[in-house]
C-alpha cells in the first residue's frame, strides 16, 4: 500500500489517509516500512506472513520515497512456520464423538489456520473403515430443465440442471436467493461463498477473487439488481483478465431487500418519495449495456427458454458473461 513520502506526512496534506488503520482493519499482518534499506527485508517478511497459517492477508505500507531513495541488496522470504494441529487426545475424542449415531463433523477440532490435511488424515486413521452401506448415500437428483414463464424457483432448477461439477457459486442474490435455493440444492457438488454481514456489494469482486484463485473452475455469481451497482467496475476486471465468471443479475427494478426490511417493521404503505428511494427506475438500468460498456458479453432474458439457452451457453464457454434476468 502506498503513502505520502515520510518527510511529507507531517504537513497533513489533503489526501493524507489513515493507511495503518485501513491496513490493520483488512489484514492479518501490517507494517510500515521506515527506511529504504528495509524495503527488501520488510517485503520478504510480508511474503512470509502472507504464506503463513494456510494463507492470510499481509499489508506492507511503503511511503513514496522508498521508491527513489537508495536501497541496498535484496532479500528472500523465509518459509512459513509449521502449522499447528490438534493433539492426539483431541483427535481421539473427536473420533469417539463421530462414532455416535447422527454425529456430524464440525470445525472446532481444527480451524482454517491450522494443519487441516494432517488433522483429517489423523482423524481418518483413528476412525478406521467407515463401513458405509447403500443407505448412507444420496442418489443424484438433477432437476429437468423447466419451461414456460420465468420464475426464480425455475431459474434455480435450471442452474442446477446445467452447472458442471466443482463450480464456485458466489451468492449475493439477496432477496432472490431464497427462491433459488431449493433447486440449487439438487445441483452437482459445488462450493458456495456468501455475504458475511449486512453490507452489500461484495458479489462481483468476490467472483473476481474466486476466478483468480481457481482459474480452472467455473465461477457463477448470483447478483442483486441494486447490490451489483456498488461494485460494477468488477466487470471490467473480469473482461481485462479474461476471467471465467458468469454473472446472473436478478433485475427486479429495485432494492427489494429494503422493501422487505420496511415490511418487517410493520410499514405496509409508504409515500411516493419512499417508493422512489427503493426503486431502480427512472431511468431503468440496462445491465446488458452496462456489461458491454465494461467489455463483457451480456444478454437479457424474460422467459425460461431464454434463460436456459443463455446459461447453457455460458457454462459451455470460458470467459466472462452476464445474464440479466428480468423478474
């Protein structure tokens, strides 16, 4: 992360920001480089920190003069420290619990920053053969392609029928997601990434990150009509980097989640100004044009035949695509 030259910071320039505060808010490791001679060593430490604990975010803040003041030598990042893993007693206790009827595996035994592979192997060794029978498996139940008028429930079924295995599904459909879920449960095995808090706008950049991290996997983003506008520029990044991301925008012409929240507190009738605050019309957003303007091929669909063709085509090709579902 860049910053003003260190000798300029004391002048409180208008563009000065709290870079340390930002770094510490989003990172596991943050450091300010205080001298040109430390750039190489600090950089190596940042790389080591980023590789530690199964991967984490490291932010090194470099004042501008670190780029032009004289520096010395180079540095190689040391290997990350060994990962921690649970004790043999903890593994044995977890195995004992898993042998009980109806037991499921939870993450308390091993957090994401520990040695997950070692833990799973140790647990497997402790449990031995599972002794599974036919009744322990669920038969594949892919839905048929629905036809006729477009509904969100049908869209979920169509996606489940057409998605290949191992898709990364990013869900920021917000108010649309609940209608899609029953169908998507019947899809082939896939990973799901969802919004973690009450804020919106993470869907498109999350899709970018997933595609960069897993270039061999298809990424599908379920995006709300209003929330997608927060980080629209992510489409340009998808196009520039040729990322294999299919974005499905649910164009209900407003921030439906805000309407739902208003109804939840008992407000059933509102005035014209409140309605206009929740609607995304006058003018109506044209997501196909917005996608094209950012270099992404887009199509608008209004019935199931159109959606089935568009989504099947996106799954069969690599590269960014956008489907605007008018709902």
